[in-house]
C-alpha cells in the first residue's frame, strides 16, 4: 500500500519502537519507585520530557504527559473554563476546530458558557477577527494551529500576542497536533498558555500525548489520584510510549526543515499534476501547510473514491479520521458547498512519499474519474 494518510496517523519510527521495547523488557521500572529500577525509569521520563520541551523551547516541567491530544485538550479547555468561571463566561474559538476541541466547547456551551465561534474570511483567519471578539468577560481562547482537514495555518503568534495585549487574564489554548515538529511554536516568544500535542501524528505508537502548560497557569483538574504529572494527570506514566515519543520528537524536530522542503516538493508536484484537471477542485490554498492537500473530485463521493483508491493500493482519507464517514462540516465552514465537502479527499504526506508515488496516485484518481458513475 502507498500511504497518504499521515494526518490521521503515522508509521512508528524504528528508533522510537526500540526505545519503547527497551522500556518494556529491560528498563521496566515505575518512575515513582525509589529503587534503582525506578530511578532509571525516572531518568527516561525526564529525558523524554526534555526532548518534548525542546520542540516548544519551554521548561521541562511545563510538559505534562497524557494519553492523547484529545485528553490534553479536555484537561486544558475544561480545566481553564472551570478555574476561570468566576471571572467571566465567554470563550472564543473558531468554526474549524477538530472534534476534540469542538466537543469540549459544546459541552461548555451546554453548561451555560457563552461561546463565540469565528469563521474564516476568504478562506483565511486574521488575528484581528479573533481579538475583536474578546472583551473583559472573555476567559479563554482555543484555536487550532494547523487544521487537520485542509492544512490551513492560523496566525497563532499574532492571535496570542494581540489577545494578551487586550486582556492579559485570558488563557490561550492551541491545538498544535498537526504542527508539532513541523511548524514550531517558540513558547519563549509566543504567549500561549496551553497546547495539546499527540504522539501518533509524529511516528510514535498510539496512546500518548502531551499538554504544554505554562508555569504559573492554574487550571482546575478533573482527575484525582497520585502526584504524577504535576498532579494534573495522575496515574503511572506510560513510560514505553513516552520514551518513543521523546525519540520521535527529537528525530522529527532535527529533520524538520528538510522534511518541510520535501513536503513542499510533493505538494508542488501534486498541484502541477492536477492543474489541468477541471473536475478536481483544490480545497487547500497556498496558505496551507505543505503536508496536507485537500481536494474535491466533482461528482464522486469521498467514500467511493477512497475505496476505489484503496483497491488500487492507496490510502487517503475522506476528511477527519475521527469522524469516520460522517463529515465534520469544516470545509463547509471554510465556505465550500456541501457537495464539495461530500466529494473531498485528503492526501497527507510523510517523508517516505515520493513524486513517483504521487504520479501513480493521480493516475489512479484519473482512472476513477473515468470509471465511477458521477452524481452531481
Ligand atoms: N487535534 C487535531 C488537529 C487532530 O488532527 C487530532 C487527531 O486527528 C486530534 C486533535 C486528536 O488527537 P488524538 O488522536 O491524539 O486524541
């Protein structure tokens, strides 16, 4: 199979898998134990935390390991809202959030918080539009950095700086899942308070995530137990996955610039290949990250094209993996028609993909366009 679904999940890197195996079969102590095995495990925990904090240029103690980004986002958004509810009840977010954020926000709306969802303008987000929506009653902003369906990059640095200028008490949460190790956020310079990341998007086994929580930020915790992970996320740490996460973050971060160049080359090649195909509509603009390309193939429902391509040996996605075949509505919120969303497929790259594979993928799509009966 040729795998073009890396925004859904990724192949585990061999050194990351090796690090996990070592923690399962040799260095299997509990980091909280006082004996030698525990101390060794704690060393792995600390060094992995350092490798993650390096990517954000933040303090090690600002990284909290979780089970996935969805958990990080739940801890961040619910914890921030509950800790701040006495000072205000307004939350500002966007109409193109991943379900992890969108569902937390819906939950808070049902609990009586006032939610302002900002739509894009001409397919873009401007910091001013988010910042204009905040006032003294606003307690939280939650924005996605790189959208998982079309790769749109939001100006989080500007949003955070301008928002803090206007109201320094606001907490800012960023869903950095699709940008982590690809488009860095320097937490020394960007006044974000909370950021969610996930291991399995960067070549780590599934079931590990992290939350950046700036030192001094107070959120209400919703899990109770031991003292692990700053008392925010109690429970014995998943050391094998944490070790893998650290190794994968290091490798991806070190190779980031080279990888981005590779993605740009792949995207350019793909766009060139589809340029003259008037039945393919591009849903990812130049402002989007080069590793996610979303396009609609006129008259062919995503699922039909997806399974046709699968038969030919290609894995692509029909949108967000989390919503299965149910459309998330993100593309419609970007201003595209329902039909265009129904016809959308997402192609997301890894550094293992080649221009040759793209040629084969486009040929397969073109043969689908010839043989599949279209419904407009
Ligand atoms: N946010 C974004 C932008 C994502 O793409 C995903 C996963 O698809 C998530 C959050 C949730 O991540 P996890 O699977 O680690 O819970």
